[in-house]
C-alpha cells in the first residue's frame, strides 16, 4: 500500500480543479501547473521561471500574520538577518514532554509531522536548545523512537493515514 501511495505522491499529480483556493501560494502553484503545456512529468531545473518566488519569506510572513511566528533582526557580525522565531516557545516542550503519547497513531498529526520535518530539516536540536538537560535528553529519546519506526509497517496498520506515512518515508530515508 505504501509503495502505491509513494508512487502516486512522487510520479503524478492530477489537478482536478483549477478554481482559486483562496491561498496565494497554492493558487500560484495551480496557475503554474495549468500554464505548463505539455504537462511536466518531472522537475526540470531548466524551467526555473515556473518556480514560485520567495516561498520561504512568503510562508514566514503568512505565519507572522497568523500569530505563529514573530519577526526579529539578528546580527551576524557583518550583516543583519531577519529571523522568525515561534511566538509560543512552550509548544516545543508540550509536544515532546507534557503532551507526549507513546502511540504515533494517537498523536496529533500536525505535531507528529512537525517533529519529523524539523528533524529532517536539521532544526530540531536548535528547537530543543532552551530545554534543561534532562528535558532535552527525554525529548530527543522520544523523537528517536519515532524515527526508528518503519513507515511501511505503520502504513499497513488499520485506520491510519497512508499518505502521511508515505511522506514520512520520503523524508526519513
């Protein structure tokens, strides 16, 4: 099942409707897909004009507007850089300490996804840096138990989100 999901996830995307979604980035991506003739079957670096512009900055701005992130200037010796830290730092602690559930299928899907994506992006250790040593060790131990799961086996369990485990397999391999 997971291999079929991965195949669907990475080989072909079928756009059923090009109606505006209300999300600026998603609408722009849909426009690019619609305007590409003939349809692309793979990512082509020679067609850079189809890439979305400033995605990271636009996503950060959107999250600032929603109150999830803040905007700060950080000085790196020769230059200033804009960073976007979380507004509520306790979320990091709650997800791996206070609200931890040993069963990944009972975890909040957003929290599970966030933990795995943060690990894949190499930002998890930075996120846990403010924790005390014992909390840091416990949090990292719990994250490693998630990373040791086999997505193929997890996707075969009843009543699970196969697509989510396909994405987990793609990011953790």
